[in-house]
C-alpha cells in the first residue's frame, strides 16, 4: 500500500493565540466527573530548550499512574505535568520510555494512586464502517471534547511528521473521519461500547500548523500500543524502543546532502549553549557524520546512534565543519529531553 504524506497533530504550542480562539468554542466532553477521573488526562509539557510549551492527551493504563501517549506529545520536554480534567488535580510525570518510530511513549505520574483506568478493547476486531469516538484535549484548553465518526480504513501506512522534527513511517493504523484538532494527540479512540481501540496520533492537516479540523485522522491500534508499553515496562531497550533517561548532545539536526564525495549526515541547525556539543566545538552548519566510530548518513541514523547510549556515556563524534575540514572530539553525553 502506498504511503500517504501527512503531518502529525501538533502537540499544541501554548503561545499560539489562534488555536486558543478556536478552542474557546469547543464543547465539554459528556463524561460525568468523578473524584478519580475517567481514564483520560491532559498533558502539558515545558519545552525548556525551545522556550515554549505544548499540550496533548493521555490514556490512563494503571491506577498508580502509568499513562500512554504519543511520543511527539512529549518530544523535547524538559518537564511534564499531567492533569485530571474532572478534578483539576495535577501530577508531575517522568518519561519511562518511548518508541520514536511508532510514536508511542509511556509516562509515570509521581505520587498518583486510585486513578480510574481506561477500558481497553481489541483493535484486531475492527471493521470499516464501525462507529468510533475520539476524545482529547482539543485546542489545549484543558477541557475534554468528543469527535464522532466511522472507521474508513484499516492497516494504513502513512508518513507522518511535523515541521521541527522530521518524519517517520507509521504502519498498521486505523483511519477514521473523526474531526480531530491539535491537542487531541495521545487521546483515546473509543468503539461504540466506550472501549479504547486506538490512540489518536495523526491527521491530514497539511504542511503547516493548522487550527482547523482534519478530514482524515489516524490512530495506533491499542493492541500494538500496549505491546510497546509492555516492552518499555520490561526495560528491554532495542534500536527502536528507548527506556529510561535520554542522552543529550545538545544540537538540533536535519538531514544533510552530500559534501563532495562524502555521504550526508546530520546537519546542525543550532547548538545549545553549555551543552556537550557546544563544549566540543560543534557549531551551526556543521555536519555530523559519525558517532562512536559508526558513520551516520542521515538525521535518523544520528538519532538512533544517540538513543543507543545513556546519559554520562563518553562517545566520539566526528563532523565536517563549514570549511570542509573533518574534526572529531570525545563527548560526554548529558541527560536531556525525550527525542
């Protein structure tokens, strides 16, 4: 099946006034409030290195505060706070682990107990035409709203991305015509019996930030998402699944074209002052071509190489500077935000 180029529902930037205007007209969800919530939470992140904030949605998996969400909701976060919409109670959260390629992340709320969990269904028993309801923190208002629709496709493959973090191919997705909004990412897709059968992850909102609803939306099947959560819980890190704290080099990167006869690599778009990269002498416009002696041909290769390390690890980094000179340095990785 050919891939469809779309963009992920952005983890809503808090300072975008246009989104706030749209969000003001959204209706409340129809769930009745209870002291321990309804299994859906709002997620607010601080993006310290980007001097911003973002918002999304999460699904409560355990009564002591394990929460499922999209990786792109918590990507770049230097702190995460999760709120129970019905009570207003909030918790700080740590990122337990994540899978960048499948856009899944697991959070653990600090000090949480007796939370109501979402009721899970079976995403292998779905049919085109089934009625579904997507629930989320649409507009980032902190209020939950519903969007109803039907399943329009199964087993879909898309190329999803955002403007800052590149793209990845997501497979086996549920396609619906539910009208999703920015901020709904990470929220549940319910079947007609109010069982979670998917996690809303993307919508065809075009190639720039959008405040209007999407006409095609996608969700990760809950069975697949839970399998990835179980792998994270087991501590079994792989080339795709990262567990624990995130190693931090301190650069923003994109794909670089070839430099002469050399392959591409990770083009440095910026360097965080005082970061390991800054101390090593890396600068904007440099192209990273190897990490730990292993050549990287793209920003994705570089990301994978870094995620295979742990904070505190010392690795060699090789790059080509703006004058075409190859340089290397030994770098001790810091502890940083999720990638």
